[in-house]
C-alpha cells in the first residue's frame, strides 16, 4: 500500500488548510481545532502502517507531531522528541527540523542533547542551526561545545554562527 496516498491524507491536508486560513484571519481557536483534527487523522495513518516500515512511520509521525504542536498539544507531540532517537537519519533530521519549525524554545534541550551525540553530521548541523533560531538558556552550552569540539568542520561552523546570532562569541559562550 502507498501510505502517502491514503485517502485520509487528503483530509489531513484539508484540515491543515482550514487551520492556515483561520490563522490568517486571526482565529486561533478554529485553527487549533483544525490542526488537532488533522493531527488525529495523521496519527491514525501512522498507527495503520506496519512497524516493519520504520522510515515511513517515522516521517509521518513527525508530520503528526508537528500538527499536534501547532494545535497546542505538547503532550501529544512528545513523540517528536522520541523520533530524535530513530534509527533512520532521515527521520531524525525531519524530527529536528519539525521541532525548530514550531519555534518553541522548550525544544532546545532535546536539540542540544542530539547536537552533542548524534552520529550523523547533517542531523547535528540541523540541531545547531535550530538552536541558533530558537535561542534560550538550553541553546548556548551545546552550541559552545559543538563549535569547539565537533568532528565535522561544517557543524563547528554552523554552531559558531548560531552562537554569534545569539550574541555570543564563537566557542566561548560569552557575550
């Protein structure tokens, strides 16, 4: 079965569209309700996919969690943090990007942990960039360590740029 062609997926898109229109009109209540409906459907799709299809489940779970976050249901979206530990690099990367896209500094602690230990440089780079966007007290320490010690020169560079963006000197964590 092509999971991305699931007819419920079209309903997810429709609810998400309604939510975006409601947000543009300033109606946060309707937007949150529509995002929650979309998230519920996306979650149902994820649950219908066999566990053997880990990557597909992971990608759609990130989508569902992002919708839960937009709806304001942090407890339902907690699965995004768990996806940062997924075996597939693509899923970990998508999870990190989804957390950053939500724009909530509460995600910084999880991103900082992943920045310090993920085996994939592209995931660490996304976390470093995201911490620069999110800021907050949980961002500076992991960025400082990455700017000084990461194995990837690209991650070091992005971490340093993120520190500068936050008003800190590269590698020192001081202003």
